[in-house]
DNA sequence: TTCCATGTTCCGCA
DNA sequence: TTGCGGAACATGGA
C-alpha cells in the first residue's frame, strides 16, 4: 500500500510515538535494504541519538536526527510499514529494522518483501535532488500551470506520467488509477494531449483523492464506496455508472478503469 | 500449482 | 541522446 497517503500516515505515526526518545539498540535483519549504506555507519549514526522531526517527500519518509546533522530516510517498497510497541512484546513478523529506546519501547520497520530502502541523507533538499524526485504531489502549491507544463513534456500514457516519480512524487499504481477515475480520464490518453479542461479535472482530482485518502488513514476499507479502490477487479460494477470495470496494462503494470466513465480522447 | 501483487532499477531498443 | 517498455528483484496469498 505504501503510496503517498500511506507514507503520510506513517510519518504522523512516527511523530506521535517515537520523537525525542533515545535509541539504545539497533537490530538490522535485511542488509539488502541498505543499498549504499554500511551496517556500521547506520548503527553508529543511530546509537544514542534521537528523532527530532519528520518530513515526507513523495513516498519517502525523512527523519531528522538530533545529533550529527543527518536524516534517516525510509522507503517502504510494496509491503513496508511501521509499528511502535512495548518491548516486552515480540517484534512483529518481518521486522527488518528494530530501533529500541531506553524506556523499553521500540519502533519496528516491517517489510515482508524487502523492496524498501533505508538510507542516510545530509539534508532533505540534497536528497530530493540526488534521487531526482519531482514536486510532491500533495503540496498545495502544485499549481494548475505547473502540472500542465510537467505533463505537456511527456509523450507517454497519462498513467505512466502521473506515476513517474521524477515528474510528480508520491502517486503509485492504485492512487494513480483512483485519480484518473475521479478526473474521468482514460489511463492511455497521451499526457501531452490533454485539454485545459481535462487538466483542470486532473489537478482537482489529485488534491481531492490524496486529501481524502489521508483523512481516512489510507485504509482501503475506509475510503468511500464510490471509489474505484473498492472495486479493483475485472467485471466489478462501476460505482459511478454501473458499467463494468476493466483491467488494462501500461508499462507492464496492471491497472483498472471504467471505459464508460473515463474519456478516451 | 501458478499467477499476481501497492515498490524501483536497469537493460535494450527505437 | 533520450524516453519508453518490459524484466528483474523477494516473498507470500489467492
């Protein structure tokens, strides 16, 4: 599930549970999550340090550390999440990084499929630049004109443009489909051929869908029944027109749409 | 048993 | 050179 709304919920969760606690034990299980970082450097950086603040950009969660002028960066891949718990309990299944605090509580980074990333960054700005991330999709400042300019420079299918992290950061397969459904635009439309009217619908849909998903804690069972998310299988009834939801494929990725509701031109 | 899954990266081709 | 599509990655559930 970890797209922008999920990561925003993780960020708020970390804020509510784990700030300003002293880390005194670091247990790393899956070394492959570290990429270009060594286990030693991660441990030395976190040991007896504390989380000071958090920030999210796209699907990345950045956590500022009190000492060292460094940020811990987490990406959740396809199956990652966070869980804070009292240490007398067993760590959750598939815990890949366990940070224990001096008061006996702990924060677990969980990832079943180990597709996530654990990194260190000097500061958010240079990290965003280094990773070539586009504007965060949830920023209220992402204007209509800016969105139009971004999409006009892209010739591929709208769906692939919308989920391209170097263009706009944070939208993935599921919420990409949801935004297109809301905006009544076909996923295979070419992103440089939208009218201003269509772009306006898309711009409003991005804001609406992300806002509402966050409000519902990014819980798929809590989003409105009128959303496509609740009907992601071929042949399901479209909650808007009653027609049939269909599967499609763009860039090797399967998605869902309503051919009756969503403009193909 | 086979297929599929919300993530990104990397390779080959136009 | 750049952008795009598809395979690969690890693991488990339907």
